[in-house]
C-alpha cells in the first residue's frame, strides 16, 4: 500500500488480487512473527559442564538473521559468551539448512528459510568455561550445581525490541536437583519445569539456580512483597546459616524500602551460589540477583561481612540500574551497543549504598563501615592513574576495563567508577546536608529519583541532566559543575565528603579490619600504602604503584617473590618484614623471579606497618553517624 494515496476500489481486478494476496501474506507473517518461541534447555549434563538447547522459532520464507545475545545488561559490554557455543544446527521441515556467520558481527547468523516453512528448529550446546571469562561467560557449573543464564543458551530473530519477542521456556534438570528462580513456574514434574510465557527481556533477566544442595531462607519483613535468599553449594553443610541470618536480611529489606520509598518488583530472590569452582561475581536482575562467592562464606564473620556488601549491592540495583537506568544502557535489544558514561551513577551510587545499607541494617558494625571507607579512600588517594585518566573515562571505557588484568591497574586504572564513585556520592550526601542545614540528605534524592508507586518491574531511563535536575529539586546548587569537576578531575580523589562528615583519613600500625577481610578473600597482601605493591599469597606480584618503593626498586607485576630477607617467602614473613622495617637501616631484601631472570632486589622502605583508618575531626558534627543511623522505626 502507498500511504492511502490511491483507492484500492479503483484498481484493476488482477491488481486487486495481488494487493489482497500481499495483505494476507503480510497479516500471516505478522501472526508468525508474534508467535511464541519455544525453548527447551536440557541441563541433565550440567554435572559434566554442558547444556543442550533446542529452540523452535516462527519464521516466514526468505532470508532470516538469528542473533546470539551480545550486549548483556549488567555486564556493560559485548560479553555474551559466543566462543562457548558448539553444535549449532538449524533445520526446517526436518531438513538441515546451511547457515553463515556475519562477516562483521560474529553474533549474527544468516539462514535462508525455504518456501513452505513456518518454523526453524535450532539446536546448540553451551560449553561451560573451564577458566577465565567475565560474568555469565565465567564458569557456572559443578557436579553439584549450575547457574543457568538464559542468554547463554538461545538465539533470537531480528526484532525492533526484545519486548516484542515471547518465549515459552522449559528446563530439564538432573534427577534429584532442585531449583530457584524469579520466573513463574506453570508446572514441574519428572525433572522438567515449564515456565509461564514471557518476553525475551524478562527471560534473560531471570536466571535459574539449580543444585543438589539447595536451601531457601524466607526473609521476614514488613515489605508487601516476598523476599528469599536461595542458597546452593557444593556441600549441604555450606548452606547452613546463622540463627539470625534471615532476620538481619529482613532489616536490610526494610532499610532499603525506607530509603527508596517504594519497591519496583513483585518479589525478590537472591540466588546465592557458594562454590570454589565457579566464577565469583554479582549480577543484578530486576527481581533477583546472581550472587557467587566462596563455599565457606557463611562460616566466618569476616566473610559474612563481605557477603552483606555483595547482597546489598545487587539488591540496590533493582532500583538503581534496573528500574532507573542510564539511557545509554537502556538499549532495545542485545545486538545494540551500550554506552557507559553514567556508570558512576549506576555502579558508583550502588557501591555507596551497598556499603551503607548493611551498616544501617546491623549486618556489620558501624566501625567496620568506617574501616571500609578508609580503605577505599586510601586506595584512591594512592592511585597514580588519576593524574592522566579522569573518573568519567573509566565509565566510558568500562567494556574494556572489566576484562583488563590487575597488573598495572593502579596506573592504567580499572573500573574505578565503583569505589571512587562511592567517594563521589559521599561528597554529594554531605553537600546536601550542608546546603540544607542538615534538614535533607541523599535519602531525599533516592526517594525523589527512585521512588514512585510499588508495582511490576519497568525501566525508566535517565540522562545526566535528569540527575542534576533531581539533585536541584532536593537542594538547589550548581550540581552540573559540582559533578563535572569531580568526574573530569586529574588531580586529587573526591575525598571532600570525608571531612564534611566529621572524619579524616589517617594511618597507624594497627590493622584495618576491612582490609584484612578483603586480603583473606582475595588471598593477597595489599601493601599499597607501604611498599606500593599488591602480592598474592603465593608470592606473585599483582600490581606495582609507580613512584612507590617497590617500583623504585624495579619490581614489576607478574614477578614472583621467592624469598624475603634471606628466608623463603610466606605471607606472614612478608608482613613481618614490612612491620619491622622501621627498626632497621637496611633495606628489605627480596629474591624475585621474572620470566627466566632471578634478581636480588633491595626495597628502600623504613616506614613500618601503615594501615588506613578514619579518625574524628574534633569540634565538627558527626554527619557520618547521622548518615549510618537506621531509618526504620524499631
């Protein structure tokens, strides 16, 4: 049809037939394209680290393109694990079809649909990565458990939006395995689970945790929406929680609701995987999160503190990242590139709240919160990469930095929009308090920007100007200049919020509790404030700070420290050498190996142990105490 300029009643008879045929064909094509895509994921081989997928995709004859998800929400980059796809076969009416990969975009597969075909049958296998890989491209299966991320096991036809595609998903599990997910189950029997039809957006946003050992903790709270922590592990003992575990996370739920003023989900599930054999990370979803850490995490106080940071961070993302999302990350489909220039809001503000909310909820004490902030402030005060690379560029370049090695991170910079973003938002909070004579705070911004009505998960994109406008609604100020000065700075870290909070960074020889916990979790020694390096517990140097004592001694990332002061390297011996350096005029002597070269190196350091802490600024209001105080009426 040509925009209604001609009246079809005036067409010649044959032309009218052709037009009617065209309209009928178009109508049938629309019905076919709107029909559900059926997806069966057979995970019975998950103990052997393989998933089998079978899809039935409605099509019409002619050229077609099928996409493997590339730009994965929350991963902030083209991270879809395409290299792990094998055994791809496409058939129509029982006959195999030839397919070809796009020459420019490896995630697109072209196929010609023969006449008379209304469906394509697609089979593929997903091979769980043995090592390496970011997020869902990392290891996700053991003989006892599996995290099934739908983006790894499907293709989708070209569409304007992932909201336009409906999937009917079925999952087949090994005998005896149980599962947890935010998806709605229609039926489950014989190891096969059928989920309610849903959009591709919702499907990819809702992973499944399945395991032999699975324990569900119901989280009590005054929220009108159910909350659960679903815990899977490689052993049943690892899933056992302390007696007050659920109650404390109930307080976290109530603190977050008090801060934001609303919840934009129908229920929420933390999918917690405890295993030493999967990739460790947290990945946010609107009604759940994929949270993975060490098998023994629930058994120790310090590791439970780290877990609180992880679970609070990912939960906060349901508001900041999923409900409100930067426009550059709110793309319509998984083949459309994302831009991360506002990740200092998406991740930075979430990092700020991910540390703060557990303190408000009593998941760890306030002094541990201060130790965490001190550690972060010390790290970015000693970050030489700030001299050339502004914070905002780490956000823009996030898709490269996520996969970058830890070697040279202090000079190259890493995904600093997380922790340096925490310092920035601390500064925002304290500035609001000062501007309003302590009558308002960042909590008012949270309720204004992320609040609204309770309800189903939706996405409300925003821009830099929207953030500035909302801040001005809370406390009039030149917020654009305030934020840009900190985002574009190549001088000092944004630590102004510390002194405004009534505290300042100081060093002494007493260990920092948060730093100790992070060293234990990361299996390393963070000596950035002393020797200017980070060393793994096996002696391998992870990073060296340019200009620091280790760099001046010509130590380099990747080298292996074999001995310290004439004795074979151990973490305790290395720490002792640093601690005792202020009692000796001799340098710390190490034997190090790099490639085929073994060197005796002298590190001229005599400052002793040096750990960061926050200390009160006498005569100033303790705004940090006000900020950390609970918002929930007891």
